[in-house]
């Protein structure tokens, strides 16, 4: 009998942000634009989602099955149990997305996903309301919550930018940077966050996503408080616009190469701890010895290097950044052998 192949780890994305930032609008958008991808969305309350009626195939208890193969599950009081149900589904999903409650710390949820061997943390996306976030942060009862959310993010989505003056948007951008440092910021309206961020990267001539990489657990923030299981506060931004999403080419720059040389694993790990500003994601299969190969991963500000089998297509590295922020020279300096 042939040995059983290891099950692919399910990519996990956590969406956080304060009440009204646009999390619900984003989830609805991704569910509508799944394009054949089976997404499992875990939420606190179905009522906040207000899913388009034509998408609903069936509803039973804490689960809503959608016509496009996606599913929406209500978390209830036990996120772990909801995740197990998703992982044990008869037909595997392509990705799972968890919406953190508006007053919770999304990093605590991300840590739960990192601890499960069936999951692979893809990143934490945090939305902020451009017109409200600075006023909210002035409230001493909200300051800690907002700052923890921002520090947990791999990508910060500054939403509702059409509702603020350009000079205020500059102040919001600068204020976020004082808290979250070089964490990439995507400025948008109506939660236009493209599916590219959920689909991840595909290596040229190599493997796609979901190959079982690990995130480093040395997160640089103190998250010692208990996870907030408040399942009553939700994002009530029920914007049901059906505009077409932005062209991905308008939002992102990509870069790829096929390194012909071997890398020192220690040097790559050191580089992952201090990646160049602007880099949003990076994925690669590289040689780290005469007969040794490693998978290199970076998302937002978390990186890892993990031993893997030799790829059929050879070495390859792919990077993605927001338009105009790709650190091309820094990438070429490290990886070289540029193909495009």
C-alpha cells in the first residue's frame, strides 16, 4: 500500500479592526468573488453579514452553505470547535477566514491558528476607519484595543478614505506608522481588498500555496491578556455595493527570480527578521546546501525558513508589494538571478 500523503495545511487569514471599520463589507465581497475557491468564513453573528440571498444554498444551525461552495459558520462560544468542523469537512476548503470581534485582539486568534497543525497562518489583516480612528484613539478606554489591533497586523487596510480630506488621510497614515512601524498600509474605499491577498503567491514553474509552511512564533508584541470572547459587538457596515474590484495590477507590484546559487540558512533567517520596507509577501523554494532545499516565507512581518523536498521546477522566489513600494534593489541584492 502506498504511503498516505500528508494533508495540506489550510491557509488561515484573520480579519480584525474596530467596530464599523468595514470587516463585514470585506467578508461579503470575498464571498461574492470566490471564483471557485471554497472559503470557510467564521463569524460571531450571521446577522452582521447579511449575505446576499442568491448566494445562500442552505442554512442549518450554525452553518450557512453558499451556492459557490463557500460556507459561513457561526463561532458561538468555542472557536476551536468551529475550526475543527472546518478542518474535518468532507470536501476540503481552500482557505479559512476568521473575523475577530471589533473589540478583540486578532493576534490572540492568530496564535490559536498557529498552534493547530492543520492550519497555516497566512496573515492578519486589520481594517481602520480613516475618518474615525484618530478620534477613537483619543478615548482612553479604546486606545489599548486599537493599538493592539494595529500591532497585530501584517497588513493595515485604511478604509473609507473617500470620506476624509487628503490632509487628514496623511495624518492617519503617519499616526498608524507611529504604532505599527513599517507594516504595509493599503488605502481603499468600501473595503476593496482584492482576493489576491487571500489567494497568496504561486511560484513560477513551481508549487502554489498551501505547502505547509510555518510562521515564526517570535512575535514582537506583548499579548498577555486573555482572549476577548465578546460575541455581541460587530461591524455593522452592511454596504452591499456590487462594484467591480480594482484591477490587481493597479494595487500591486510583483517580482520574481530563479536563484542559481545556494544560500546560507542562517543568513536568510537573519534577513527575514529585518526585511526591507514595503515588502508585503514573499515565497520561495531555494537551495540551502548541496542536497538541501528550504521553503522561505514572509507575510507582512512574519517570516520562516523550513526544510522541504527538492522542487521539480528548480529554485524560484516571488515577492509582492503595494504599487510603488516594491523594494526591488534590496531583493535583487539578496536573491539575484532576476527573471522579471
